[in-house]
């Protein structure tokens, strides 16, 4: 659940939820994550917030982006 008034920025809350889906196997390696539009729809956030959440996942090393293709779940650490 997203708390827009909480101490954690909304983009980080979205990133944490998606990171949880990656760690529990709902989103699997080398498969696409939800599009920005899908994130906007699911979480009721602005497109910029969705974009920033994906950037946060990229900085954490959980996803990678392929130009003209999309963003994919990275290889899990052994």
C-alpha cells in the first residue's frame, strides 16, 4: 500500500514493492518488469514517479534496461 504522506518517498515505496516481487519470484530474471504505464495504473502515481522507481531499481542492480525493448529483471545473486 502506498502512503503518500509517509516519511518514505512514494517512488521508493513503489520500488520497494517491485523489489519484493523480484525477490519472491513474482518477477523472474530476464523477463520484463511492468511498463511505466502499468505502474502508473496499478499504484496511482505520476509517470515521473514510476520512472524514478524504475531508476531506483536500476541503481540497486535489480533490473537492466535494453534500449527500444524495455526494462528487465536482472540475474539473481547466487
